[in-house]
C-alpha cells in the first residue's frame, strides 16, 4: 500500500514538473523549424512563461499553425468549446477531405494535425477546424455554423445534376 502511494505521488510530481517547466516554442518541447522564413527567434516572446500559461499555449498553437513547429500543444484545443467530452465521439465529421463514408469520427478527428488549422485567427482554439466541427460531435450549447443551402435547411433535391458544378443542390 505504501509503495503504491509513493508510485502515485512520484508520477504526479513528474507530471507536475513537466507541466510547469519553461515555455517552449513548440508543443511537447519539439525543436522549431528555424530554416523556414519567419521562424527564427521564437523563444523571445515566451521568456518567463511556464508551459501551462495560456499565453504560452496560444503561442505554441500559432507556431504550429504558421508552420514553424511540427507539433502543437497536444490536448490544448478540445473538441467541445466548454472542454467537455463530446457525446457523439463516433459521429462522422464531414471534413471534405475524404470520399463519402470515409470521414473521420469525432474521436479520430481530434488527433488529426489539420484539425488545429485556423480559419481566420491563429492561436485561438475557437477558430480551429476541431471546434468548428463541434456541432457534428453533439457538443453542448453549439449550433451549426455553416450551411449548404441559404435557407439553412437540408438539401431538398440531392439528385440535382449540377451539384457537382455549382456545389449546391438546394
């Protein structure tokens, strides 16, 4: 019993030391890709921050999104904006990258690096593909943001022949 307690205590101490270490430019302490233009001196804005600071994690996300890092701060951007576990982990996420029926599930999508791509604002989890797809994962308090049809209804004529050309079948 004592040895189990010591194992738990040492494990939590190691995790705490890792989490509270100095902020690095890339998630998981990876080395930045300094040969890429604009990817030098990434450490300067992080001086004095620890790895759990929101400012640090946002900057790591930016550095990943702009291509200066191969790793993002793993687990920082959650599927559901409130941080809860999505009820629909097995629901497909229509990413547009795969053939019909091949879309990743919400559970798979959260581990895809491109799910952390920003649409408009780098370094903001709410603007990543992963959170913009939260509707498909049944996250609480989330509404659909993008619609195929202008009236926000499902397509009424999905067999319409020019859908491939106009990208609409309303």
